C-alpha cells in the first residue's frame, strides 16, 4: 500500500514538472506574461476564406486550460461567428456551450489566434462585483427610492428621503461602473506572418 501511494505521489510530481504554460511576449519591449489556467479569455480566430465574403471572424469565449501536446486549450462557453459579405450584408451566428452535456476543451494551434482578450480569475470576480453594484444602484434609484418615499397612510411623498436614497444609489452605481471599467479584459494583438517584429505586438508560445 505504501508503494502504491508513493507511486501516485511520484506521478503527481512528474505531471507538475512537465506541465506546460502559455506565455505572451511583447515584440517591442520583450515583456512577458504567463496566462493563468481558469482565466476568462476571448480568442479571435480568422475563419477560412469564402466566396462572396469580404471578412469573417470567429470569437471563442471560455475558460483557459493548461496547454497540452503543443496546443492551446479552452473550455468553451460561447462562440460567435461574424460575416461581412461583398454586398455589405452582415450576419452573426452564436453558439452556447455552457449547458452542453459532456463539454470538453477545444484544442487549437497557436497560429490560428489573431487576438486575445484576457482577464484573470481575480479580476473576473471584481468585474462581476462591479456589475452587481451597478444593478443594485440602478434598482435603488428606480425602484426603492420612490417606493420608500411614499407615506401610504397619509398619501404624501417624502422628497428628502427620495433624494437621499437616490443619492446613495447613484453613488453605488457609480462605484460599480468604475470597478467594471477598471476590470475590462486586456487585449493582446498577436504578431501575424508578414508583420514587422518592430510593431507593438505579442508572440504566443508554450513553455514546458
């Protein structure tokens, strides 16, 4: 039994030792950033060229997973395909994966990625808190303030209470807006074939 647990421990240590990491490196200043598994990520992928289509773009949104076998992995939540046709017609198709039974990560070659929008798990939680504050502030100003200011017994309206509650609600909503704006996803344009390395772009690589 001891040998069994020891072998499990050695396997776990071995898997950590060979775990791969996804890293971005800036082409202008050499600054690097390791992308954390579990982060929220949008991957902008160019779709294959099609007849009568001027531009087409695929955006895959989900939770970043650790790379495997030299491929980027994402657990998909949503996918958007956008098309602009030669005649100016535009079309957008959406697919939702979150409720899919047996949902598995997508594996993608690095060279398919054109743009990454990225937010760490901690920043994602702050962003959700900002949205909650915005909703609470709006509800306070539009619903709570007028209802709480009515004196139903006398049929009068307490304007002082109304403006006080509205003021607090607007402050709450303002804090929520500030938090949401400060926790937007960071955008990283990936260096494409033919582009000058002197451009302020990022290269995407997998490290062992």
